[in-house]
C-alpha cells in the first residue's frame, strides 16, 4: 500500500526525537517502508512466524501475548499509536516468534523491513545511534516493567495502569489486563469492586 | 588502579563477541578504563548516586536491589563474572540511581567512564554498533525475565534458576533469592522443602 506524507512524517517525527536524522537518510528510509491495515482480531504476528518487519502503529492498538501449553494466554504488552510493534526476540535473533501480536481494533501500520533497514544502517552512523537510542528506551521500559512487577502489589499495579492509560481499558478484556498486570482475573475483579465500593 | 593485560583482554574478548572492534579503537578504550576492588558488602552504587561509570565484573558477584518506603528490599538482579554492572537507568538518563548495587563477595571490576565512552563512540561507528548490540542483548534478557515472571509459577521459576545458576545459591540469602524470583520467603521455603521431600 502506498504511503502518504502524513503517515511517513508521523514516523520520522518520532525518529527525530531520538536523534536528528539527515534528510537524505530519511529519503532512503522511505523506500523501505510500506503501509498495511489490520482488521480487529487480525494477527500481525503468530507463534512460529519468522518476523522480518518492524511495525510502527499509525492508528490502532495491538496486544502481544504468549500462550502456554494448556492454552492459557499471558499478555505481554499493549502497543498503541506511534509506538513500534514487533516480536523483537524474533526480529533481532532471526528465530521464530514465540508470541502472538493481534489487533484489538482496526489498525494501520507502517512496515519497515529490518534486514533492509540494517543494510541502510551500515551506510551512515546516524542509524546506529538511532537504533541504539530506541533500544535503550525499550530497555528502560522493560526495566520499569520488571520493577513494577516485583515492587508493587496488585492494587497499585492496577491503579498505575489506569492512571497511565485511561483510554485503554475500554478496548481491553479483563482477563487480558489481569495477565498483563501479573494477577488472576479474580484478583483484578476484587480490586475493581473494592474501588467502586470506596468511591460510593 | 592500573589494569593488567589479562583483565583488559577479558573485557575486549566479550566486546569482540558482539562485533569485531578495530585495534586502534580498543587502544583508545584502554585509556578510559580503570580497575577497582569492592570488599564483600561494599556498595558499587547507592540510591541517589549519579552514576558515571559502567562496571565490568572481572571476578566476584553483585546484587542489584530496590528498597521500598517500608525498608523492604526487592532483588532486581545478580551480576557475575564477565557481565556488565551498572544502574542503567541512572547512567543512560543522567538521573540519580533508584537502586543499590552491593558486592556479595570480594570483587574486582573494570570501570568505564560512560560520558568519555560516548565521546569515543562518536569517533567511530563500530562503537555505536557495539552499544546497540549490547543494549539489544540486555533488552532480550529483560524480555525473558518479564515472560518468566508472568508465565511460570513459583516452583518452575525456582527450578529454572537453580538449573541456570547452580553455583550461585550458596552466595545468596534466601530472602534475596525470593524477591528476585517474585515470591515470598515463605513460598520459597515451602518449595525447597517439597523438593527435598520428593528427593528422599
């Protein structure tokens, strides 16, 4: 699908927040980018896929989740507008994806071929700086998530989530939110009920 | 403290596993590296420090931990020989460290000044590639830890830890291991007792 100026500039404005990118490099990137649409419930990635593209969410919402041997789902993350979406383990290592990524509503994504992107990255050090800074940012987010899971009790994790993402919960099923927050659906239900009771 | 050839080459051999580094860049790095010793229980970093150096563990073991307002400790990680040790949040963002890093036994570390390292990194793209790959590796470890915390029950997390780090447990207090594995000391104690009972 052809990409329009607005879609591409929403990507480049995010990149420029990490490091200032020369115009000729941005033009070179444009040749590697395509656009794709995902209907609600459609998969961006399935377990076993050898993922070759990183997505940039123009509009929409995705859920990243694992499934255990008994079929139980564990939500790893939600990726929303203007965030990158990919099974990084698969993209970085070349291994098959060990997780699913599914659209929670109709979504539009810019797709960047990672191998082609790495070739471009070899041509100018700005790309290495950019990739390093994006990875550092992702690392710090993961570190925060780790400390949240260790540090906070279930009640606090739920409150923090609602404060940070007030618009997200109407798109997210309760059992998906529960596993994302590292608690059982029963615990989440009890916490929500107690908050309602307190506010009455 | 002066650094000897053996100590420096144990660092460079790890760096070369990520990407092949030109000799002149390795020589430039050497001027930024110093050596430091930490006695058992001594701190590499305390909460509130503005950490300027990344450590590379030549020998020894460190524990990274948070402390909550009630004084309860949450173990974030253990860093052993030939691994990097730092409060990355502080080093990358320039903010004060929000965690403690303490030697669990007498340890020796190479110290790399991060700001000086970044200046060197501007001079040759090999450093940007190296930093990106190190950060990617750290990211994938964090992603694995996240999925372990979400995915596995307490029993499995303990078994995985013992299989992965059989030599580590004799240096680690039980309450530190419990918080690292995201469980209460009572749960860890129950799991260990049940394993002993089963093996008899």
